[in-house]
């Protein structure tokens, strides 16, 4: 990494380059170039406190791939609502889904102006399918679902993905209300996928990283227990293996046994 931002980064009055932002720090950890010195500074500081964080970012993408392949394949879902999209990288939701089912339709949602500036990279759909990008805050499910209806058929199952974003809704009741509003608007057979930080594995080290993030990064975030994550699925049917570390959600078979746990837990649930 260099200290200079990517040539593709355009200055904008809407982009505050003096405060680190979640999508840009995540991009840095994934090896991307769409970040600023402040994002790299915070990213490096957190990585020094909690070296596993870079692997967390990568495992979040790996889980996205596994979950979307399951949803588009075994579950036969053909519509996806990706909330908290983040900056485009390899194997975005539409790329994974359309490799399995070219007719898949995907709507991305984010409200980061830098993500909006790069949204064209998310709109490269197959001829059979479709993609769209919505610039709305995830706290507004009603408007998001209304806008998504331009591309998605709300009478047919839709998979909602909230990977690495729900931790930014720090109030449990609000987080539950947001999830319920999304799922209430969608028909039976729809799905919800969540990935979320915990402190189950590394304890104080992860707590310290989150405290640092909340002091120097935006938006603020919180950890939750596996039990709290399971509660978010209280009206859904959890897909096996339930709430687990992202490394252990339907991993590929290897001769080296079960993968090590990390403090990023996940789950997929189906609306009955």
C-alpha cells in the first residue's frame, strides 16, 4: 500500500477524508485502493491491536460467496437485496449469484458517497438478469423495499444480506425492528443472511479494537453474542449449521479438520 489514494478516487464535498469510514477501511484490509490515508491509519492501528481483523474481512467475503451460492443453488433464490454493499471487490453478490443462475436479479444498497461513485462496477449484469444500486440508509427499510421493487418482484422470494453492517445499529431493539421490517415486506420463502462481530473467541482483544474504532471511525459499532444473533432470527427458520463462526458455515472439505473459529459469526434464516 502507498500513502496516496487511488487515482480513481475523486474528491467530493460529500466525502469526508478526515474521518475514517467503514467501507473504506474494509476496502483497505481487502487490499483495495479506494481508501484514504485516514482509513489506512485506522486500519493499521486496529490490525496492530487485533491482527486477525484482516482475515475477518476476507472471511466475510468467503461467507458471502458460500451463502449466495447456497441461496442461488440449493435454495433456488433468484433475487437478492444486498444491504450495506461496501466498495466493489472480487466476487460481488451478483457475480456469485449469476454464475449459479444467470437470471438472478440483485439490488445493492449503501449510502456512502464513495460507494455510489463506484456503483457502476456493481451494475455489470448478465443479459438474463439485472442489477441496480440504491443510495439509501439501511435504517429506512420502507424506502429501500419501495425502491428495490423497481428491479425485484416482491411477490417472489428475496434473499436479504446484511454482512458486516448490522453491528453499526448499536441498539438491539432498533436492529431487531429493522430486520423485522425487511422480512415483513417480503414473501414466504425469503431469506436473511447476517455476519456480525463477536468477542467469543478473542475477548478483550476484539473489545479493544471495537473501542478504538468507535473513537476514530464511523459509523460506531458493537459486538453481540451468538445468542443475540440467534434472537434476530426469532421468526425465521435457521439454516444448518445455525449461528456459527463464519469459518464454520458450510466450509469446503479439507484434510486438515475443522477450521479455527474467529470473532465474526454468521447465520442464514428462511421466512416460513
